[in-house]
C-alpha cells in the first residue's frame, strides 16, 4: 500500500509539472536565450561549446517541456482529425493560437484528468471513509472525466470573454474609423489608427488584418478571415458591409456611420437583455441564502414560545 501511494504521488507531481510546463510555449524564449549566449561567446571570442549551451538551459526547457510535447503528439495520433480541428478552431477564437498548440490542450486534458482522479483516490485511501473499491473507482472516474473536460471549459470561457470584449468595443472603434475616413485617411490607415489607439482584442484583430494585407492578401479576404477569427454576428455584418461598399462604390464613411449606429443600438439591446436576466439570476442566492436566514430569524421566537407552551408539553419538549 505504501508503494502504491508513493507511485500515485509521483504521478500527481509529474502531472502538475507537465501541465504547467506543457501549456507554455517557450520556443521563442528558448531561442532568445540561446541567441544571447551565442552573442556572449562572440563578444569574448571563444568558440561556443554546444553541449555546454544545451546544459546551461533550465531543466524544464531541456526535459519537462519536450516530454509534454511528445506526449501531446502521441495523444494526437489517437485523436480524430476533426477533434484536432475543433481544438484549433477554439484556440483561434480564444486568441491564444500563437501561444498554445492543440497537442498541448490534449496533453493538459490527459494530465488534469489523471490529477483529479489521483487526488480523489488519495483522499479516499488516506481518509477515514470506508468506501468499497468499486465506489472509489466510480468517483475517481467521474472526477477524471471532469478534469479531462476542464481545459475545454477554460477555452469556452475565454472565447466568451473575448467575444464580449470585441462586441463592447466595436461601436467606439467604428466611430473612430468613421472620423479617420472622413478626415481623408484610407481604410487600412484608419484601421491602423484604431489598433494604435486601444490595446484590446479588437485592435489586435485589426492589426493582424493589416499585417496580412501588407503581406499581399486581398483586403476582402483578410477582413473575412478576421471575422471568422472573432465569430460574432456584429463583426460579420461589418465586414460584409465594407466589402459590399467597396464592390458597389458606395461611400465608405456613410457605411461606417450606419454600422456604428447599428452596433450602438445592438449593444444597448444586449445591456437591456442582461438587465432583464438579473432578477432571474438573483433567485438562486435568494432561495439558498437569504430566505433560509429570514425563516430562521422569524420562526425561532415562535418555535421557542411553542416549546414553552402546553403544546410543547404534550410532545415532551416543554419545561
């Protein structure tokens, strides 16, 4: 039993370490560190020793991260391609595709599932609960499934927060776009001004679209890709209106002003919708927390009076 507990503890520690390190993307940091060391050697005039350079890296960069990456690639081999595409799509919508790879999400799902199951097994084994082996297995399996889907829930929440931030920033960004276009700037220059003005998800989306246009992509394709990366109806409508104005020769400033007014009305409607949902959301804390407290405060004096009355004596409760 002691040997089994030691093995479980080792697995849990390894899972935590691989989950933390595996979610990182240290390739750029690693390259910068190696470049800095090579520059130091070039300044001193000594010939660099590749083995010394490799050993000078941290233990996590040399051992733990490659192991996590290999495990993620191994999990990728047993995963259908549509699941990988779905994870890649979620990473793109969450805005973290440049930092996290799909294989890292798969590795984190595996390790967090094992972590949750191991924690439950440790508590049930070391605690005073006299649970049967089948009950421990079922509870550990349930927590392993919850841990397996935990990274997916994190991705979904990050996507929702990003889309809300973009939806909230769009009216003000379109106002600035309208002002810049009416002042004589081109559409790309106006988008560049918006990306310089704010540091938000929307401005980063504009900046990426501008970079793609500068690299040779057609403007309408870059805008459509930006709308797909954000995936909200407001952005899709905005991109469609801009492309249509370009094809039909309609004044872009008028289109932007109309889009800005529509986005502002949409934002107001969403705020009103959230306000109408507030009373329904307040029912849960009121039912679970406020109402029981009120019942205790109001009914306790009456219960004490009944205990001291003849009715309480009939049941052997009174004095």
